C-alpha cells in the first residue's frame, strides 16, 4: 500500500500543543495493527507479510513486546490528556495468528496506559481458519467483546479468484463458535463483484451470513488495487475487471436481503441488527474522532494531526529500539481539509450531515436528482437515498464543488 505524502514527524513523537488540547473531544480509541498473514490474498494491498516475506527478524512471538514499546511512547506523548479508551480495534493482517494471551496482554497494557471505558468495544479481526472455539473463549476471557470474520463468499469459485484459503463453510462455523464463546457482537465481511460471481452466489452468501445469527454484516465492492496479484491477472487478461453495473446490482441485493432480515444500513457498506451492533470504532473514524494506531503501517489522528508509521516490521522495530517514533510522516489538517473530510465521511452515514453546513444549491440539485433527502428521523440533516448510496462519490463531488 502506497503511503500518503507528508512532512517529517518529530523523532520523539511529540504533538503540537493545540492538538493535545483538542485530543479526545470526539472520543478516543486505539488501533493495533498486526501485519502477519498465513498467505497473501490476491486482491489485498494492506500492510501485511507472510513468514517467507519477512525472512526472520520480527516474529509473531516477539511482536506483542514490540507493540508495547510504541504504547509506552503514546503514553509519554499524550500523558493524561485523553479520555478513557472507548474502542480498541485489532486489525491486520490476521491478528488471531498471535496467541490469544499476547493479544490479551496488549489489551491489558492499553487499559493500564489510558484506562478502558466501562463499556469499551474491543474488536479483533480474524480469518476463519485462524480461530477455534478454544481460542475464541480465551479472547472473550481476555476482554474482547466483538469479532470480525473475513468470510468474503460461500462460493468456492469466488474464493478461488480472490485467493482465499479458507473452506467455504468455515466462516459460518466460526461465527457460530464465536456466539458460543460468548461474543454478543459478531461481524461477517463479504466482497461482491468478483469476476465470475453470479447473482445467486452473492445472494446465497448473504443468506448464509444472516442464518448464522450474527448482528453485523459488511459488504464491499471488489476493487482491483495496483500492485496486487489480482491486478496482474486482470492486466494479463486472465480475468475480467469488475463491472460497475454488476456491483450496483449486488449492492441492491444486499440492501434487500439484509433489510428483510432485520438489518439496517448505518454506513454505505455496513448493516447492523440494532444501534448497539454498530461498529463504534469505525464510527469513531467516520465522525472525526481521535485514535492512536500501534504497529507498522498504522495510521493515527489526534487533535487534527494525522500520522502514519513506517510499513516494514524490521524498520518499525529498529526505530523503537533506538528510542525514536516509528512515524514515517505526518500532516496537520487545515480547516478546509477537515471540512472536506467531514463531508466525504459524513455523507456515507445514515445519520447524514447537517443541512446548515452544506451548500444549498448543491443540496437542492442532489434532491432534484433523487440522491439526497432529509433524514426521516433527524430533522435538519441530509441523508443519501438508496440511489444516492449507489452514486455516493458523485454526491460528494457535488457537495464539495
């Protein structure tokens, strides 16, 4: 994954006084990036590494101690200037390739550093093959409250195009095991629009996800990212590129099937059975909250300052061993940039945006074209219609012009 441009970050990780003064006003969370994967999926451009790619150096067994070094840095930089942690999210990569005790140790250290809110949401992502009932019970005992499983599809030929290694039914069994282990909140991730996927394949995946009893489903259109194995296959003509019209049809199918099953959309790609089932950590991102990202390639945002860590685990480890921040670069957001991001992210939410903060001519045009409407349960806010959700990028450009 190509990182954005930015200015050099201070070696000690320090933040401007204004950023520290504003820290946590819209909530505070912690993201923990675990960069290990058993194998690389053909569509993935995340900061992940297989054992063969790392060739020694940083290992799963030593990784928790490495993350704790950056957590100590975060504690020094932020001091007591942030509220208790409301959300923690372990992402990757495959966090559950680490031993549950190591994941629990990192979570306990976050609690010791900043304090976890009494109702903190603690999520870990997992590949279905990387967990079993015993490991899920250990994660639940360590304080994890939410599990997000990468299901993608139940169709074997779709999984094959994506280079997913789990068997088609394993994600469904893992979701049921998570409920048995005591997880009240379980998400299944789906990908739609994969070349070769038929309408009935995606419909079957949706219905299978619903039947497991999970309370959250995420569904994302396949994007072919430069530099991935899938991009190379498309370039060679081995598989066709995703079709936008097909993706739109799949999205409409997701809305129909999930809403009929009692799910409601709260962000364009996310549906939940109830407000309590929504992913609060992602909502923190989408509503301009603050978080510290731990791990190679992790991004952070505190008080209008955004920074991102070096991507390779060995470089990350070397920086921390030298007593330096692992940040590769950072940027201080201007008021215009903040407003742009507020619109870009807020327009994707079912809560919408305050009409008073939007340009009236653009709003009226979007209304006329059937893309925006006033939120039915929150007067004075503009929300995307179903057609608007299919054309969200167009609506965003209209509101920003």
